[in-house]
C-alpha cells in the first residue's frame, strides 16, 4: 500500500475542517457572542497506529476506508457542557458533510471515566481525480474532559491498559473530580460568559488564531 497516497485525502479533510470550524468560532466573536467553540485541533492517525488498530480489530487493508472511522480526527474543545449541544446543532445544520453516527459518552460515560461526544461524518474531498468521500471523527469535549482523557491516554499507552491498582483508583477519582469541575462551571456559566465578553471585546479578537493553541496540534493525541 502507498500510505502517502492513501492518507492524502484525510490530510486534506483535516485541514479543511479545522479552517471551517475555526471560522465559525471567529464569526461568534465578531458578533460579540459567546462562542461554543473554545478551540479546534486535528490530526491524521499515524500509520503505525492505523496498523495496530486494524490488527486488533481484524480490519483488512482493503476495508480501512469503510471500517476505520477515525483516521481523520477533529477535536472541538468547549468551555461548558452546555456548549456541546450547541456545537452539535451547528454540525447538524451544515450541508458540506453528512453525519452518519453519534456516540454520547458524556451522558453514558465509559467505565474508565472517559467522557466525550463523538460524531462520525462522511466528508467529500475534492481531488484532481474527482470527489472522494471519506470518514472522519469529530470529538467534542470540555477542557476538563480533555485534560483527563489526555492523561489517561498517556498512562494507558504506558501500561497497555494494565494499570497498577493504586493508579487505577486514582484515575477513577480524578474522573469524578473532572466531572465535578464541569458541574460547578455550569452553575456559574452566565457570570463567566458575561465577564469574558467584557474582558475580550470584538476589537481584540480580529487577529485570533495567530500564535495560539489553534495553530499547534503537537500535543493532540488519541
């Protein structure tokens, strides 16, 4: 398999989707409205990760495009749990891609404590050979959810899922703390949003996207 040729449409899709979602964020800001999108990152799954996942799930190379949904990945970070639904409404209203699956791990969190909302889309990529439809996964999560998930992912990679018992208990405890943080932030959401609009008027946001976390996907892993 020519991996570069195979992955090119996914690279293009991630780039296009990041630009589109960041553009949505700026539109809210310029209207002096709270943006449900805090920032956006994206990545194409590394080749070795694709191979390992395919082997684990028994997916043949010729079926990767149909059976592996997260080769192209976008992560939309939000401040508040309530923002997740607003982002979902924005995604459902778009005409440039088709949502084919939703998985709610916020209301139905995993046993590990993982919380996030996953949306699988069918996205059209325009190439010199014509239109190509690919699958991409969009993850929507709060900053607290993301902090916990990023740390848990790193530890899971280190221990290959076999956590020492004490560490396993601590991870479960921190998942509850992250959940409590989201709950508390929801209670004072209106106060926070009002303060942010006063502190960051639209005039200060026209150059948003230069030199901030939106432009640096280095830390972005899953």
